[in-house]
C-alpha cells in the first residue's frame, strides 16, 4: 500500500480536514456519556444542584456554619460571599431571586473561580451537615444520644442556651477540639460521598430562601439535555462530512489509479504484455482498484477514528471510576487474543483470493471469446467443468475466510454483554457503598463499550488491509514497470514530406528471455511507390519482421531506418503516425462502421471514408446494411464476417493516408477475386507510399516489386517472382505447393 501513497498527494488537504472532523466527532461521541452521567447524578439524584457550596444562604444559617469552623476556614468562606440586606445597593435584584431576604439578610456567593469553589466545597459540606445534624439532634432526643456518644452531649448545656452561640463563645482551644472532632467524624467518608450528602441540606436551604427547587432541577436537565442534543448534532454533521470526504477521496484515488493503469498499459510494448496476462490486467484495473478504494473509505473512517475513540474512552472511563478500570483491561486482553487467533488463521487466505479471481476471469474471458470453437468441438462440458473448478476454488476459499470472520461478531457480542454484566455487578456494590454514583456507572459502561468497539473497528481494518495490500501491490507492479521501448531523450525529426523508405540493416532479434535469435542478419530495403512482400513458411519470422517497424519490439542487433533515420531515434508517436498498420487479425471497436474508419483520422471527410471503403472492397457490403456507414459494430466486430472485418481494417488504414503501409497477412480471409481487386485498387490509390505485405499465398504477392523470402529467421532470397522461381528453392517449394507451373508462369 505504501507504494501507492504518492497518488494520495492531491487529496492531502481533504485527508487532513477529515482527520480534524474525526477528532471533533470522537470528542463529541465521548462527551455524550458524560452528559448522561450529569443528568442522572446531578439532575435527578441531586435535584439539579451542582455544588455543595450554596449560591445563597441565610445569615442566621451562615452564622451557625461559621461557628463550627476554624478561624482560617471562616476567613476563606466569608471571602467567597457577600452579605446583602435592605441597605445594600443590589437589594431589589437579589430579593427577586431570594424572597426570604425581605425578612433577614442573606449571604450571596460572589466568587466564580473554579479552584476557589473546589477548595470551599468540603468546608461548606462539613459545616452544613454538622449544623443540620445538630438541629436534628436538638429536635429528636434519639439523635441527641448519638451526638452524646460522639462526645457532644447537648443535655449538659444550660437551659435556653443556643448551641451555636455557646460554641462561638468557647475558648479557641476548646473550639479547636470541636472542629477536630467534626473532621474525624467525616474522615471515613470519601469526598464524593461528603458532597453528595450535603446536597439535600443545600436544597433545604434553597427552599428556606424561597427558591423554586423544582425549576432548578428542570432547568439543569433541560440545559444539559440541550447541550447533549447539540453535541449529537455536531457528531452527526461530522459523521456525514467525513463520509462525504472519504468517499470523494477514495473515488478520486480509484479514478486516478485506473487512469494511471490505463495510461501505463497503453505504453506497454509486446514485451510487457507477455509479462501480464490480459485477464490479470483487467482484474488489476477493476477488482484490485475497488479493493484499494474500499480500504481508503474505511481507513479514513476507522484507522484514525478508532485510536482516538479508544484512548479517549479509556481516559474518561478511568475518570469515572478508577476501581473498575481493570474490567476494561481484562476485556481488551481477551479481545486481542480473539483477534490474533482469528487473523492468524484467516490472513494467509486473503493472499490467495486475488490470484483465484484472476484465474476465474481468465477462464470466463477465454470461454466468451472462444465460444464458437468450443461449440465446434463439443467441449462445452469440459469448459463447464473448468469454470466450475475455478469457481469452486474461489468460493471455498472465500467461504473459509468468511466462516472464520463471522465467528468474530457473536464472540464480540458475548464479550460486550459479559463486560456490561461485570460492570453492573461491581458497580452496584460500589453504588450501595456510596463510593460510586449510578450515572457514573452507566457512563462507565458506555465508555467500556466504546473501547471494545474501537478495537472491533481496528479488527475490521486488519481484515481489509491485507487483502487491499495484495491488490495495491498488484497495481503497483504494473505502474512501476519500466517499458523496454522508450522515446529517446533528444529525438530526431523526419524531413517533410516523409518519403517512407524502410531499410533493414543487419537486423537480428531475440524475444526477451529467449536463448536464441529468431531473426538473423536481415537486410532489405522497401522503397516508396513499391510493394515489398515477405513470404516464408509458418514460424519463419514474417510477422516478427513487420512488428519491428512500429517498434512493438526493438531489434536486438542492427538497425531499422525510416528515410535514413534509425527508428529508435524517433518519438514513437512520430514514427507510428507514418505507418498504416493492418494486423493479421482485423480488430474492430464497438461503435459504427464510420467511427471505426475515423479511428485513423477523426477529421476525415465523408468522401475520404467512402473512397477508403471502395478501395478496400468494403463498400458493397456496407451499402447492403440498413444504416450504411452508421451501421453498428459490436464488440470485436463479432457481427461481421472475418473477410468483412479485414476489409474494414484495411479501409481504416487507408483513411490515414500514411507513407508506409504494413499488411500483416491481412488478405488471408479474402477470396481470390476480392484479393485481386483489392490489390489492384491499392496499387492505383497508394501512389508513392511504401507497402509491405506479409502473405502466405503466392497469388497475393506474385506481382510485388520485391519479394523477401524468409526461412528459419533468415533471408534466403530477395527479388521478383520469376527471379526467385529460378534462384530460391524455398520460394519455389512454396509456390509449387499452391499453384501449378502454368499458373506460376
């Protein structure tokens, strides 16, 4: 996959934007359990009262609280509050909030510093709880007995003496003992328990101040719930945006890879095509690119997101309850063990799947293209069995992988359910002991699920990455191929007008990887205005000779010159613009007859197309078609005969009007009458062009201006027909095997 990273450069901006959005999305998702915890813990259990430091407290109640504090603590508390009475400037404003102000002065909280309030909370909680307890003990003798057992016997006080006034007047040493005793009483409580216990006392004070505590609770729930909805909306927007960006990046990358593959394959010579099969190149351009595309989509959604959500969920879960964090650790260890076990079995199979797809494509392609041959030899059953084997091999491998991977989901669900049950079991005991709040336990469950899901997302990526990596490697193998045939750094230009003289100068050629040359010291010159024919027995190297001219291969030794310039010193585009090539197998493209003829020259006139068709002896059957030139041609020209296909291929080359024509056994599907008429029309039309004809039939090349005879890759004769009949044994054998002596005369 690393080999294709350079193709992601145009999308770096979008990828970075997606990462930022993923971070926001993760933080939004992580915030939701925290908001839920606040609604339960504060909104429901604490009646919406967020702090043990009351926003306001009656002067009479504050005096009681201060009486039980040390001098230092009294200073800290009084610094945070402002005393408001009827003479205060803000009396009317405060009165609307706290109606009791009409009867007595009220202390109003003036500080908003979080650190100061955090430091103040345990002081006020202890003070409020102590005052509330003393007041309850005075009213209830049973509770007074409990205080007496703790060292505070109120029965010993003089009758009618106020406890708090009495404590306030005690010497500093005695008062210090009382405050120490109070601290010892609350020492067994955690800070969370202490603050939670003080909330009902704060609520009682708010009721005494005339505040609407129901409105406080409702307002808190609505406020936090509203924030929760906004965060959910932000999460949704980020999710949609990331989905859009990932799809755009992946689709763009797939488009670029397909374009790069197609462009690279177009630059391939026959050497490279011998390395990659057509079926494999099609698979690489389609299925393999799709695998990479899917990986990019999932990667942008999961690879960055899973670690953020996983780490964030662990941190927030620990913040909710350190004592239960071992449960998440245990679940992660079990999950990793499960993933490693499953993947160690499944991963080797992913590398096999792509090669099996190649094999299946190859079988299907050969069946479709060779259907007539298969039917002619009654081998349908053999081909069905061949396809069935390739299909079953792919199916069985895919099923094996899917059966292994499908085990993941039920095991994951079992793990998550077991983890939830364990958290509830442990958390319920902590809730009963007042060391954990219900909302915190529920938030912990959600964070634990997020941790597990983040590992599940990463496991999904582990499934996709190996298969996509195989596909990416296959794509990179094609893209990184250095074509054997390349343009020169400083190409030469042909003089205008191009004459078209083709000269073979001591040319030898060996196929890549072969041990011996297939062509040996080929020498001949094809002159403009003449027909040069190449003939020889099967396998003598005829087609190889003409394939060297457009540089489908490069010569191993010697040189081929066009108008005196070595063709390797020309740009391939410039060279091939001078050549009209008609292959042995006429290939037509999907479209119309007209579009196929215009393939040689898009700007060709109607008259040029008609003239080319007449010369190629194709106008007769074109005129019989319902739509003439606009008649449809199916893929590969399967709706026309072999001879018609060859004639249309010849007409296409004639539309180009090049200085050099190469006919690679292009008359083989024509009858003798059409062959003769076509060759006569060619000679009249091509004028000064150089014509090279590869042929098997003596009748086709009998009247050529020059005939080159090949045998086992060597030139064994050069001349005209009657000369070769006398001087070349190979030519004479071929000629006599086809025609009588009278016909050859």
